[in-house]
């Protein structure tokens, strides 16, 4: 079956389900949405409303990042909670599986990385508001049980990714991986985690978070993983040649204080701050390698080496200060 035929069949199935919600109303075409990180992502209009459709690619199994049904389940788990998420309106488990959720209007802007003209004071309020959302997320229960990796499992995962990057693109990586392994912290009780929690994965209306999106890698895991990753995006100096200064943004310490809301700092948190930087270096190195190998042509990836080196260097600095 051709790609066009498969898309037409998916559109037929989606329109059939949405017609039940919008009897007698016009249904639009299934349009590809750019920027999706997994599966296939589309938009479709139904009467006055718009929806986002996520589907398993034809011929692929609903596993890992392509498991759109798992994403739909966590969105339904969080519906009505203090964590804002799009409402799921239809789920179809027949292969290829898909689900439809409401289209949430809002801005998803990473202040220190994206080009934007936002008021810096608004960026500050958004970051502090999202710290509250992260705290609320880590207080939620539910979702099918997942086996938490713990610090050792997280380090093993990102060590594999890092070591798949050519050594010349990751200076000092072996030293930081060894240092992280030598100072493994104890695990804490797992909580519901997003996996890529940051402003770029949250839609805002003004200063209010309207929806947290992109739940492909949610899990029950260590809350310090989410928290350290979120804090990494507070300072443009973490991203040489990539970051842009936004005056007045909350510091990592301010965001941590907002998240903790009077609770003590979690134990061994600097280890997770170092891991977050190591993880970012591994991801960027992976993307740069794919570009240079011709697997995903993107000349913008050539801007990454200074940030990769800085992430590894500052990760080691953080651990050295703790020693």
C-alpha cells in the first residue's frame, strides 16, 4: 500500500470517529504537523474545533516513541489534574493505531534557544509557573507501571549514547562518565516523570501554562531527572553559540526554590545536574554525528561542538565542586 493510500485510509478512520462528535458539521483534511518527535502527527478541523492526531507509522509497531496509545493513556490519566494536558477525544487501537486530542492554542518557546520577541518579564513568569507544574506532576499517581531505571540505569543509557559519538566530538566524555559512575547516588521512590520537561514542551497563553505536550518518553522514574533537565534551560551560557541572553530569567537556584516550595533540596542533586549536562552533550553529539554521516542533513548541527564541550566541562566542574 502506498504512503498516499495509507494516509487516505487513516484520514477516513479519523474523520469517521470525529463525525460522531460533530454530526452534520464539515470535516477538514488531515494535514501534517511539523515538529513531531515520534510517530506521525497531523491536524484536522471538525466544525469549529481543531484536533491533533498522532498515529503509528505504517508498518511500524506501537512500541517506544511510536507507542501513541501509551501517550493517550497518560494524557487521560492526567486529565482533570493540576497538570494541564490536551483532552483525548478518540482512540483507535486497530493497526496502525492512532488517537486524537484537542488542539491547544498557545506558544511553546524556549527563551534561551528560540528566536522570539517575548517580554523578558513574561519569560520569567512562565518559567516560574512551569516549576509549579513540574512539582504538581511529581505528586500525581496513576499510569501503567513502568520499571524505573534509577541513577545507574540512566547513566548506562546515556553512556551508550555518548560512546556512539566519535571521540573527537565529545572531549572529556570518558572522564565525566567515569566520575558519574564513581559517585552513583541512591535511588528515591519513583514518581510520574515527563522525560523532556521544559518550556519548549509547554504551551502558554500569556503567562499561564495551557498544556504540557510531547509525552513520548514519560515514565515512573526519579524526579531529580526531570528537575535537573528543566533547570538546564535557565541559563543561555550553558549553550555557547546557541543560547541567547534573556535578562531577568530565574536562575537555576530560583527555579529550584520555586519547585521545592519549602521542602529541602533532594539528596545528591548536583549529580543529576551533571548527568543532565552529560545527557545533553550525548544527544547533541548523536545529532551532529547523524548530520556528518549524511543520515539527517542539517548544517545547523555544525554549531553544536562548543556547546557539547561546554556541557561536558561544566558537568565535571559540578562534580568536582562536590568532591
